C-alpha cells in the first residue's frame, strides 16, 4: 500500500475536514486583519460546504475533488504571500510600495534575489508542494464514504451558502477573493509599468516649469557639484556616526583631514522608506509623491539645466521609474548595470571611472549625480566576494544583538550589512577625493552624499531590510563638502530631512529663482525645521 493511500485510510473524514477548515482559517487570518478576514473567510466557506454536500456520481466527485483542492490551495497560497509581505515589508500586496517594487523589478533582480535566497526558496517551494499534496489528500479523505446528509444538515448548508452569496454579490468583498484579486493586481502592475515607460511628456513639462522660474547662477566662474545618492544606508552603522564597528575609516579620515569643510549632519532623516518615493520628494523640493503629474512642480535637475549646468546621471541601478522620472532629465545618462549579458551584480566602485570622465569634461558648470546601490539588499552582493571583516569573532555589536535575543541569521545579516557599508565607504570617499582633485581652478567645487532611506537590520526588531514601520528605515547619513570657507559648526546639529535636500543642493549649485524657500535649506541661517510625519514612531528627530 502506498504511503498516500495509507494516510488517506488513516485519516477519518471528519478529521480531514477539520484540518482543511483549520488550514483555511489560518491562511485567511494570517493574510488579512479583522473584519476583512471574516469577509474573506465567507468567500472560502462554499468550498468547504461543497465537501459536505452529498454527491453520488463518481465523475462529479472527481470534478469536486479537483475544484475544491485548487480553490483551497489558492486561499492558502494567497494567505502565505500576504503574510510574507506583511512580515518583510509591513505592506499589503496592493500598497504602492509593493506595486511599485513589482512594476520596477527586472528579471536580473529576480535572478539575483532567487540565487541569494536559494536555501530559503527551496524550503518555501518544498513547503508549498507538501502543503498542496496534503490538501489534495485531505480533500479525498474528507469525501470518502457514503454520500448521505440528513435533512437538517442540508438545510444548514443551504442557509450558510445563502449567507456566503452576500459576500459574492458585494463588490468590495468579492474584490478580495484570490481569483479576482490577483488578476486585478497583475493588471495594476502592468499599467504602472506602462505609465512609467514613457514620461517624456512629464519631463517636457518639468523643463517648461523650470524655464518659467528663470533660474540663474549667482556667482561667476566655473562650478562643479557632485551628488552621491546611495541606497539603504543607515547612519547608525557608520563609525563616522559613532558605530563601534570600523565601517567608515576612509570617510572618518577625510573628515579629520578636511575638518570644517566636510560637514556631517548628525540628525539626518529620510521621510520615505522606499527609493522611488524618496527620490520623488528629494528632487521635487518635497512637493511631489512618486506618481503625481508634473503640474507646476519643479525638479532640481530641470532647474540646474535651464540655469546652464551640464548634467550627468550615472547609476548602478537598473530601474525603469528612476530612469524615466529623474535620470533622463540629464544630458548624459550612464547605467552601468544595464549592459546586456552581465550576469553578476556590478559593484558601486565600477562607477568611479565614469565619475572621473565627467569631472574632466570641459563644460564650465557641471552637476554629476552618482546613484549607488549602497547597502541595498542583498548585502552580500554589495561587496567583493569573501570581503567580510566582521564575520570572524564575536565583537561588541554581536554581543549586543545576542543580549537583545536576536537569532543567528540576523546577526549574520548585520555582519554582511556592515561589510557592505565598509566596502561602500571606500567608494564614497573616493568620489569625494576625485571631486576635490578636479575642483575647477578659480571656481567652486561641492559634494553632497546622502542615502535615499535607511535600513532595519536588527536595530529594533528581528527584521533585515527596508522598514517603513521602524525608525531605522529612515535614519540616513548626510555629508557635505565644498571649497572655500568652512561650514558653520552649529549646522551639524541641525535636524535634516532628505525631501528638503534640493534646497541645500540649490545653494551648493548657487542657483536663484523666484519662489525659493531658504528656510528649508539647512545651510541657511534662517533654517526652520519642521518635523516630518513618518509612518514609524519617532519621538525625537535630534538624536
Ligand atoms: Zn532604496
């Protein structure tokens, strides 16, 4: 006798039925909260009721077994996906964070993700197959035996079905049935991707808005400004900000060397936990969300360009939305990660040659945006293989995480994350050295470095990744350097928000136009801080 037959015989019909019902309820509760869970449970209930309904003819019994198995499997997978998204990103599948990520993900990124998560994926696939097999076996077991049902039993089932019909007739309920929800979700992702695929009209509008504001450069002479925009770097993991692991020795050395000319903003925050939303705010002076039409909004690159700056955008990202919304406003666009046939992840250091080429370009006014992958998951891919200085012995950081009860996998993630930041330190420091070396004679040079958002790697919860729900998702580094006079020492203690960064960049670019908000420029004496409203609880922004 085969094991599956044995299992089917050993499982009494009532127990098989109870197990299926319990699995459905668990999946629904894991995937939805409160009233929604009750509504979705009503949508799943007819499948279970069908199993209790007497069916005589063998052919119909087979049809029922297949349909009910598939239906229940759908609810189980739906619940598992939703629970996974909630635990990893505190987000539902139809949130803008998840929709944007899905629309923006390339096949290369999917391959990168799967290969870096191979053991976890194999486990998940194994569990999925086991779950589906058990579902099919349980459906068979639940319908075994004589097909009879008492009259009160039939009445009860018909009454319950009538109740479920309410759920199927109501559109807001029905929407959450996996068979309705996921096709609609796929459609939404495709529409978003299509909307991003050509934003030439939006960019033309931004250029018109910029020209209408007639921006000018206030100082004579050449000017070079480099903006280094990184990804997923939490300042709490930089020794420059007091972290005990030596993750940023090169930036720390530059800070000593340059003293007052290199400014470290101690209390810098992003106001968004994802790249797209963060960059939209940053380049629009805090005015635009990621999918707002251009309207009358300004874009820093459009303003700089219409004031006479030549603009470069060089990137290690392969990202349709960033490319369309920002990069293509530049004169020169270089996406080193989009070269066909490249199978391995490219490292941020590969952008340094591009940066130097731009810095020696004869244009008198230059703005160079360098978009790094930084410490974006998966951390191990953000540094040369085998280059982890923190994975040997247990140090103070590791001991602190053990005391906080964090599991081994999270401590290892932290080691990888810190090693990625240490590799990144060398790249960022080199961008500053290059900017300094190529600062124009008789003109001004400036450099700004910040991260689009932070990262949670066991800082407050047992999670590694983007984190809209905790402060670590928003704690970013922000550094500035410029030729000429030193920065005012008190500026370092001012709280800073990334969606206002363009006001400060406009200062470094020496731009002026009508309608400026100098009180949002952290370098301006009139700076007036306003605390942003974050999705995570933050008691104080000055620490
Ligand atoms: Zn990001």
